C-alpha cells in the first residue's frame, strides 16, 4: 500500500489546478466555437466600444470572463499545491 504525505492544502491546490485547467480548456473551446459560428464576434473592438461599464462588457463577453476565472483557479491551485 502506498502512503502519501500530501497535506490538506496540497490536495486542495491540486484539485483547484485540475478544475481550473479543465474549466479553462472547456471555455476556450466554447469561445472559439461561438466565435466561429457567430458574426457578431467578428470585430471585438467595434462591439465593445459601446461598453460603458464593466457589467456591459461582462454581459457581452461572458465566455471570456469564465476563461479568466478558470485561469485564476489554475494559478491559485498551483500556488496552494507548491506550499
């Protein structure tokens, strides 16, 4: 029987890393699928010039927000796993 000496923080960190990586890959794939099928994502700058605040930008670019959230989880998980 193998015994590992991973601490709770390392287990949580590895879990966050895996979840963040999967979430990032999934939403990057979905983003490019939506972008390919939709003409409204054709010109990013033109579509977002009308964004007056962060909430308008978030509503227009929700897949990008989820990608950034996944990357944040990935970085947090790596930081916790290293400690």
